[in-house]
C-alpha cells in the first residue's frame, strides 16, 4: 500500500467519526457461546464499534457489556434482536453496507479500499450461518482462508479499517466511566476517574 501514517490519541467518539460500525452477532447459542460472544462485544467496543446487535434473547450478554461500558466508559451498547434479516434489510435501506466475516470469503487486503464506507454492519456468525447470508452481504470477507476465531477476525477487520483510514485504534480513549488503566511497563495500575 505504501502509505505512511502519523497516529494520535483519539477519543472513541472520534475514532470512527467518518464511519458508523455496528456488529451483528448471528447464531449465538446461550449455553455454548456466552464467553465468545462476550469477547466479540469486548473486542468491538475496544476497537471503536458503536454497538452490537445480538440475535438472541440472552440478557446476560447485554447486562455484562452494559456494566463494562458503565465502568470503563464509552457508549457501546448491546441490543437484542429477533429478526436478523429485517436488521440487514433496514441497514441496507438506510444506505449502509454489510460485511460478513467468513473464512470462505475474499481476503480483506484484496478489498479493503471498497469496504471503507460510512455505515458498516459487520456480521459475525457463531454457528453455521444460513446460506442466504452470503447473498445478502455486500462483501463476504476472510482474514485468511483457514479456520480461525471469529474474535480474531473481527479484531483484524476493525484494526485494518481504522489503519487504512489513518487512525490508530489502539490509542483510543473512552469518555465517561468510573476507572481507567494507566499504561505501565511493569505491573498494573487502575485509577478512579
């Protein structure tokens, strides 16, 4: 790509100011996927996504992530939904684009310049996704055509999108909240805000 970037510290509200990014967690199984879905949400939050739509009636995920946001800051949300097709249709009707993360898709570096858009819904599947999703998505994207973690795939996509746009998501600051980490070479330090 040959681009050079100078990174600054950004508030989370500025991080994807140019781009609204929401995650759609599809196929969440309450008994099996709680930990991974929580990690999908935590990763999305930490790397600047606005929120996550959860295709499940699992109130525990919603509660857990809302507590994280209250304690650590930012405005990330989890909203439970009942009809993922309607959410995708509404998103597209409002001018948004849909990216489906799948190891069967086109590799992210090959289409990154197409994917940077104002409103992006990133679909992260838990179990085998319905075949029709492949046709509903604007892009079926892989971070490598080998089996991998959906959490890792999401992290890579969010990082690459921000980096491609000249933003360093790992230097994000979150407004509000009760505590914050003080970066430290040795040990741990958390302070009250």
